[in-house]
C-alpha cells in the first residue's frame, strides 16, 4: 500500500500544490488547514510522513511535532519554512524532524526528492528493526553488530549496496561475522522474502561442492539415484552466500564464473541450461588478490565477485563491542542452558577487554558459553579460561594495563601470594601470571 502523507499547511494554495505533486507520485494524501486540525488527524490515523509548515496561527508546526513525537507508530516529519527562518528549521531537526524545505520551492522535483529520501530512510530503519527482532534470539542485534567507529562506515555501505543487485565480497578474519552481515544485506534488499542459501565451501570436497552448488541428474555418478537441485537453484529469486570462496577449486571456479556471467547453469551429468535469478554474496578470510597473483584464483572470477568489497575489522579493532556482546551471549546461554547468571564481574570484563581474540566474535561466543556453564552466579575471571600469549602482553594500553595490574595485585593478596591459586582465580595460566608479575614489578 502506498505511504500515507499528512499535509498541514494554512496557505490553501501551497497546500494544494503539495497535495497535487505527491498524489501524482502515488502517495495517499490527507490535508489539514492548520496545526490543531493536523493534531486531530494525527490522533485519528497512522501516517508514514507529515509535511507541515513551521509558522501557522494557533499551533505551530514545531509545537505540533513536539506534541506528537512520542506517538507510536511515529511518522517521519518534513518542516516547511521561509528562507529567512532557517534557525527555526534547525530547531525542528533537533526536535526530531527528518528534513526541512525552504519556500518558495525551486521546482516540484525538489519536493519529490526529499520525500522519497525520507521515506526510503524510514523503510530502511524499519527493516533493520524487524531484522533485529528476527535474528535477535540467535544472533546479536543488528545495532550491536555495527557498534563502534570502525563499523559505522561498514553499516553505511551495507545500506547503500543492499537495494542493488551488485555482487558483494566480504573479507575479514574468521569469526568476524561475515555471514551475519550477508544476512543483513539480504534482509535489506528487495529479495528479502526469497531464500537466503548459505554454502560453506571449505567444508566440502571438490566433487561434493560441485554437486551441492549445481545439483545433479539421476545417474550422474554412483549414488545419484534421483535428480537433485543444487543450492543455486534453491536460491533462485533470492541470495546465495558462498562462505570461504577462496577454497573453491579451479574446476568449480570455471562453472561459478559461468553462473555469474550468463545467469544459467548445468547440473552435474546434465546438458540442459537452467536459468537462475539470484544475488551472489561471497566471503573469504584470504587475500584473493594474492591468491589470484599466485594462480590459485581466476582473475576474471575475482573481479566478478568483487564488484562491491566490504572488509570487516577484527574484534580487537572494535573493543567497544566486547562488553555488550559478552552480555548478549551471557543472557542467551543462561536462557538456553537454564542457568541464572547475575552479570559479569569487573575483573572478568577487564580481561575480556585485554584478550587479543584471535577467533574474534565466534571465539568470544564460545568462551562465554563455557563460562555460563561453569558460573553459579556472576561470571568471574576463573570461568573464562583465557590463555594470553606468553611472548607478548595482552592487547590494551594505559588504563587497561593499570586495571589489570591492580586486579592481579588484589588477587595475590587475597590468596596470600600463592601464584597457582591466583592464576586459577584469574582464569589464566601460571606461566601467563608469572609473566605479568615480572612485567608489572609485583
């Protein structure tokens, strides 16, 4: 159903102009001649967008915005103001308006452009909210996935590429959340109601992967007792996610290239071309440019997959997400394992922040699952079983190191200087503790 727009404008000629332009674009329009009538309309129906003049007798557009800002569902707002009242429009933006327009308009297209953009942003936010609810029980909320400065640019790029059909190549170390980002792209795309099919290429041999991707005809090989559709056909209309695409053999790369170029495939043992309409998102923890230079990955396939590259930073590059992710996983596993966890001790949080996390988010999840199993209330350092590299101090400088020094000193005092007991209580190895004692001069 087309978006419903409320136009609140005391100037009849301007109100008619706004209504006519937007009706031509297919929007459902409701008009109000002043702020008080606009308030009554807002109380009686749910609108996707409100376009209101800023200065009106009785109830101004800004007052109308402030009075109805907490209503749910909350519409988007565009404020119309005279050229000389920009400061008032800025105040309206601070109060929650999405944008403003100055009158007189240069042409109707200016109005159309702003309305389309504001409604598009609202739809994207709604999809992200729905995606958070859909994935929330299994995965971290979407806003947590993109937490931290290093992920803000990634989130923006995801929102830009999602509505397109471009192939996306997601790179990053193992455990950084590549599949989850691929799912977000799918859910924000026009294909969201179609299948999302994931294939983990490194887990299958060449022959099995070929059959898994392209399907096979009956009798194509021993054991092929019936015709079977492959993952590409199952993903038709939707998205296929090729995880660890750098592990695909040269023979399968050739067939994969054909799907990308021709949008058709042949099943193993078949001669019939089968058209497919899908989007390909791939992921790798390898540098495919290096693989291509070494002759292990086709150059033409690399460029076909790498139309829109995304690189996910490691967990140590987004440390502000560690504690929120820890709390999410602790809550998740306490529910699934029927354990009562009262929180994470500050000493445990300090260690989590300093640990280098070579396995990234996946490792953090595994560590917290184990900790929930062991903990009887609060998660403490001894429940984490973190093994810091002996050859180098844990990540983190300044405040983090000072905090760790004080934690170790406090624990040593509590156990009367018994290093073995202190290491057990801290959840680190005796060797790591001895390294810390020497480093911190304890």
